[in-house]
C-alpha cells in the first residue's frame, strides 16, 4: 500500500513537471499550442458574467444590511415617538397602531429581499466557481495533450533512434490525453454558452422581484406616513386653538394680557375684573351717585305712583340722562376711549366708515408686542392694524382680536389692550 501511494505521488510530481515544462516552452515560442478561438470567446463571456454576478451579489448584500439597519432605526424612532406622545393628545392610540403597521411593513420588505431576491442571486452566483474549476481542468488537460503530442512528434522525427515500443507507448498516451481533453472541451462548448444566455432571464426575474417589493413597501409605507401626518396636523390645529395650554387664560391681567375680546364688544367679566383699581372704582361709584342722572333716577323711582310727577320726571330724565363717563374721565384721568357704565368696559370712538370690505375698524398700537405663537401678530408702537373677523368664530379668544397689519398685510391674533381704536 505504501509503494502504491509512493508511486502515485511520483506520478503526480512527474505530471506537474511535464506541464510546467510544456507551458514554459509554449511561452518561449519553442512549441505550438492548440488554439480554439470559439472557446476563447466563450471564456471571455464567462469571465465577464462571473464578475457581474460577484459585484451584484456584493452590492445587494450591502443593500440588505443597510435596509435592516434602517428598519431597526425606524423601530427605535417610532418607539421613542410613542413614549413622548402624551396620552391626552389627539390620535395617541392611532399613532401606536400606525407605528406597528410600519414595523410590519419593514419586516415583510426585508423578508422578501432575503428570500425572493438574495437566495436566487446566491444560487445563480454559485454556478461560477464550479464552472471555473472545470475550465481550469480543461486548461490542464490541454497542456497534457499538447505535451503528449509534442513527445510523439519528437519520437517520429528521429528515425535513427526510433524505438517502436516507445512510439507505441507515446501514441497511446497521446490518444488518452486527447480523449480526456476533447471530452471536457466539448462539454464546456455546450455549457458556457447556455450559462451565458441564462443571465438575461435571471436578471429580469430577480430585478422584477426586487422592484415589485420596493414598490409595495413604499406605497404602503406612504399610506402609513400620510396617516401619521394627519394625526400630527390635528394635534397642531387643536394646539393652536389652545386645547393643550392655558397660557392666555391663566396669565394675570396686565398690558401683555388683554381683558376684552374686542374694543367694540362688551366684556362679560365681572365688574371686579374690569376695574382699574379698587380706589378708582370707589371714586367712580361716588361720582355716579352724585351725578344729576342718579339723583333724577332716584326721584323718579320715589314718585313713581304720582302720575303728574312721573310725567314731568320722565321728560326731565330724557333731557338730562347723559352718561357720566366723560365727567368721570375728566375727574380721574380715565382714558377717553373707555366708558365705565354699569361695570362694563366698552370702547367708543372707533370709526367704522370708509373702511375696506371685511374690516370692522382700525386700531393703533400703544404698546410693542412680540408674538408668542405662530398664529399671533407682532407690532411696534404706532403701527396701524385693521381688525377683521375670525375665520372660525370658535377660535376667538377672550381679550384677543384678529387683525391685518397695514403695510405688510401680516395677519394674526393680538391682545386688544395693546391698542386703541382709531
């Protein structure tokens, strides 16, 4: 057994040495080599096809890794959004449902890419290493065939030293080498063109699967993102209406916190809320009590049962019942555009004539105001604003007006008590 193994090794070494010698002589041009132009063309096509398959497999593996990374990032992002999206906000439960739908779309997408695109691509690419081994074997058998051919020719070209037994032996080896080579060569002449032609059908099928999976994923995920956008839009609208903040309602009354819906609309707050100060309210009350109108009304009530006196008092009242606001203003230096009558705050003197369509009246800024929300209006002292109606009456907030600033046509809400009517 040892001798058989040693003989096999010796034979293998001898074969490698003979091939190396033959290739060396061929490279030097000392001996010719069997040419096969058709096979050479098949080999070029195979090499080009194998390189394309290797590149496609490499890039697609990288693409799937990136898709899975984005899938993980998407899940982490949506989990974070679900945590920070407060439970009382609109669409809280819908946001969670859509996040789950998006995660399922990602899972289905990556599954299709792996099973329906990558697996067939790996199967297609696995043909090339085996085919390359067969091509290399054919090359070795061709060298063996050329070597035996040259040995046989060398023996025939020297009749003086010709040994018939050696010639016969060389002929047998040549025929054996030729059969082995031609068998492999014939198989490759059939297999290489068939493999090369298969590239078109494979590529079409593989790309169709890839693009179809991409299309379904993006179309369905676009629907999910559309639903998510609608949820956030609704949250934005409700936030602008003050559904999630008490900022304007809870701020103390000051020059930055209006106390009237409109300078032309009677305030519905209590007299205590409308008063400038308790001391001034007391003085105004005393002024009202001492006014001719208050006395006349008192006399009229005390003599209501006397027909003659009632008639005279009514005439007198109608002639003298002028609101005491101006007198109070003059006494206590109250702004002339505010009339404290029956505990209400009613701005007067606003001009409503010769105004553009849709404009209720005009006001002038008495304080500078910087907006705190996107739906508010900023202005400086002295700027003119046209007061208009709210697009949605339900959005009207107490102490705030809707206006358009002259010159820039900016539109927004602003505190009424930062301005005075014109």
